[in-house]
C-alpha cells in the first residue's frame, strides 16, 4: 500500500512539474513577444493637462517621401526645383527638371544617403535654359517687391524711381534733390529677399520739374 502511494505521488509530481514548465514557457514566450512589440511600436508619451489628468499624446506620423523632399529644400542648390520622389519597396525614382548635371548628381547622392537600402532611379531632366527662366522670374518678383516697398513710403513714393532688376542687382533711375533719398531707397531695396546689390548711379541730383 505504501509503495502504491509512493508511485502515485511521484506521478503527480512529474505531471505537476511538466504543467508548470509548460506554463512558464508560454509566459516567457508571451513576454518576449510583448518586448518585441514595444520595440517596434514606441510607447505613446503620457502628457499631463492643467487639471493633473494623464492623457496619451497623439502619435508622430513620419513619411520617407516628405523627409526626402525636406532634405532637397534644405540644400540651396536644389531648393528652387520641384523634385518628385516615388518610393517603392526596393527603389526610389526621382523625376523633375533641374538646370545643371551637377544638380542632378547631387539629388541622386542625397537620396542614396537617406535611402541606403534602395536602388536610386535618377530620371531628373537637365534643362540649362531653365536657370535663365527662373532667374528672370526671380528678378521680376524682386522688382515688384521693391516697387511695393517704395509705394508704402511717403518719401519714396513721391520720387517715382524706375526700378530694374538683373540677376538680383537692383538699379534705380530717377531724380531727387537730396542724396539721402537715394540712400533711403537703396536701404529699402536691400531688405527685399533676393537682392544682392543696389546701384544708384542713374539717380540724378537736382531740382525736380513739373
């Protein structure tokens, strides 16, 4: 009888230990899975409002396409161009128009630096005439802004200076009795983005005639 009880006790212990081991294994696997999920999905930040209540902050949304376009805009050489990025599983395709071959190469190198595990398909078109067109549009915009600045000044509005812009250089033409007026006009033009110099040699000093 004692031997039978001993055998039953041993069987129960073995069965109990196997169940415990299985349960521990399941819990351990579950814990590993939770850690992996937490690593792949950052835990939302907890913020406290004015009333002391905890609330979960909205998740941060990022896009490789947006990041790449922001990188292009951060480079002064690529800033003027509208470069499109098509990001696929294994490739990144660049399309658009730039003025010089160097700019096309630069866009490709920058893309390769940010998208290291993808093949770069640089289909940017090089169109040298675009540079002149963009410069002319920029000069026209500068002239318009300088004229607006003069119109907002009572002193400069009365001078009625002619304004011409070529490659960022603003030339003023007209007549005034006071040289300091020419200086005021040059200082006002200097505040316009894109202006690299102001020429006032064609501003004549003398009495104005009706």
